[in-house]
């Protein structure tokens, strides 16, 4: 059976039943086209019965020969494997040629994150602006990112009804994969949101954050607000970006005793191993602190 038609069916399944984002679906489509190009290069027909373990091992070697990193090879193989699992689940085939096909696991870099003091400095910096509108809005935006760990798209998708200041709860229903979740808000975020809601202009839309002209806040405006606060706070840490506030939220919770399962739910992760990378980051942070302490003690003894 031809793989191309079945892959179109698979993409529809990802969209309609799994609720995957357009970017995810585009990535699956691109990865599959690359696999088809490989099959054509070795003169293998794009049929279910033609794909076996030796073909997949040649595909891994072909990808490596094109200079792709181990992480890129693994992602492309995983993409085709997900499609194959769909074929097996829907009785198009009983075979799983991916069994025994291995790709070396790449090292996952530890996430860059800001300390609690750096986060506080960022919030203070957001307040010091000539425009009261921007000061209240930017502080509320950064407080939500720091205290709730939202993704950029989730923050920009927030609506007025998603915020319950009285109960100190934020509802996120526009996240990755459209998974809804409720996040309890810390006092700092609740206070900043309450101040912003008093100043927010009346608009024809219900977006929580707006521009000064009353339009929904966009990606560029969000990035500008963040960069301005980073500059005013004097934060020089390399690799700092808007997404690192999500890392900061996760690491601070773990450092203060939050368990991995609860953190996974707060972040909207579907797999615990995705959340576990933050556990490694906090362990490394503690290890560095211990080394610094040992060094300081040695200096005192000397």
C-alpha cells in the first residue's frame, strides 16, 4: 500500500484528533518527504512492504552522511516511527521494522535559567518606565511568565476570563497541543495582574494583554518588553531569552521542594522525562554551590 496517501491520513489524525499545532504537522510532513527522497535515492518503492529494518538502518546512515547531528537524525527517525505506529494501530500492517534500529542519544544541554534574585531584578526593571501603561503591563507580563511558567504562545493567547484574581488562579487553554490546565498564582503575579486589569483599556476584544493603542499584544511587543527589562536590570547572563523565564519557573519550584509530577502538570508536559531536564539543572546548580563552598572553606583554612 502506498505510503504517501496514508501519511496524508496520518497528518489529518494529528490535526483533528491529537490537536497538534500547525508547526508540528509541518515538521512531520517535511520529515516524511525527506524519507521519501531517501527511498527514491536507493530505488525502493514507497510501499509499506518495502520498508524493513535494513532499509531503516541505511536511512540512519544516509542522514548521518548528509552531516546531520545525532539529535536531528533521531528526530527524523522518530517522526517516521510515529507514522508507523499509526499504521500498526489502524491495522495497515503488523510489522514494526523500527525494533532494533538505534540512534545514539545526544547529550541534552542543561537549560539556562535566571536565579530568584535576577527574576526580582527583572520585575523591578519593568516598573521603571516613563509610561505608566507599559510599566504596569510589562510587570504583569513578566510576572505571569516567571510565576506561572507559560510559553510565549500561551501568554499571548490569554483572555480576560482566564484570570481569576480573587481565587489567584490562571487558566491556560491555548497551550501546546491545546491541553488545558489551571495554575495557582503566587502573590506577586496576582498583585501585578490586579494592577494591570485596573489600567487595561476597554477594547473590542478580550485579549488579556494589549498594546497602548488597544490592539492585542503581539510577539514583537512581548519580545521588546522583555529585552528592555533585561537591559535595565543589567542581566548579562549568556543565552538569556524569553523562553528562559519558563526554565526559571521550573528550576525555582524544584529548588523549593516541588515534586516532578506536579511540576510536569504545571508546565503542561505530557511526559515526565521532558520535565526531568530541570531536575538535572538544579542538581548541577547545587553541585556548583557546593564546590564554591568547599573552595571558600579551603581559602579560610589557608
